[in-house]
C-alpha cells in the first residue's frame, strides 16, 4: 500500500521550533520529488517547500524562506521539515505529499 505517515507537530509559542516527519512506504521513495504543503483555517492549500529526489535541490515559499528547512533521508524513506522562528501565521495543518499520494496531515499551532 502506498502510504505517507506523518508525525510531529503540536502547540508551540511564537519564536519556537518544531520538526515534522513523513515516513513513506509502498513505493520507491528515492525516485520522487517530495513536498510540504499547508492549509490554514478557512484558507486553501499553500505550497511550502519541495525537495528533489536526490535531496540536493530545495525550494521554499517566500513566507518560510530562511526559517524552514526541508530534508530527506532516502535510506530511511523519510521526509522532514524543520521549522524555526515560528509565527502565529504558520498555524495550519501540514501535509507531506508527492505526485501519487499525500500524508494524513498534522496540526501545527503557534500561539502564546
């Protein structure tokens, strides 16, 4: 079964940090570009970041550039999103995805 299972997330104060993980199974993880997207309350999906299959090309939305870092471990079939200097506007459900499937989503809430 093709699957992406997410972990991490939660409640953090402004300025804090969180790390999201996304474990892949059922497909050749190392062959796919992977992405993180998010959906804030009452808004549509927003692209956050991409990483190519080899992990050497990373792109970011302007809203997170310099604060978020996407990475992957192809040996462990796992995608990561390290989020630093979090802001209340980063509050959203975060999804990992590729061209064939999407994770179940994980809530990130930034609030004092």
